[in-house]
C-alpha cells in the first residue's frame, strides 16, 4: 500500500467520491420518505440501531454536539414514538435510550423501497460488466472504511 503524500489524483478521487455519495444518499432519501426526519434524527436512530442502548450524553459526544442539543433531538424522537428510555441500572441519574418497535415498523418498508429503487436502477442502467465494476468499487470503498475504522 502506498503511504506517501496523497497525489492530486487521490484528492480528485476523494472529491468525486464524496459528491457521488452525497447524490446517492439524497436519491435514496427521496425514494423512501426518510427525508421526513432530519439528518441529526437519522444519525441518532442509526447509532442506536447499530450500537444499542445509549445515554443522551454519550450520543452527544458521538455526534459532537452539546448534551442540551442532543436532548432536544432525542425528545423529538420520543414524541414520534421511535425512542424510549429507561433508568440506567448502573447510574440512576442517566437514562438508557433504545429504539421502539414503532421505529422498525416505520423504517423497514422505507428501506425496502430504497433497496428496490436501487436494485431496479442498477439493473436498468448498468451492463453486466459495469455491475462487475461496481462490485469491485464497493469492495474498495469497504476497504477504505475498514482501514479508517482500524486506524490505518
């Protein structure tokens, strides 16, 4: 692996990848009405889904915002019925937040819509060779993210 100073080509690829990912995220959100929720709300919901129960202060640290701001986001999700809280058995001053069944009932059909749209778009727009290229690109993107999470 090349560990030298990033080249101009690397910088151009990084910019192009960021732009493409933003456009894809926007299109996927349009397909599933996930845009009904703010990016901050979605970040909290996805964090709870991926990491499990969490406190408001831990979520705030993860997202890099003040606990008061996170509390407002969490309160809106509690009001929507997507998040619930229970006292932390190790620290009664804290509340452990988790997702409700209502979240899964709301999000699963929307995810299915996104997957269906993306599947149809890939099939209709890309040849078999291009689909293979896309598969290779996904492997490379996964390697980038895996390397980043392992500190490389």
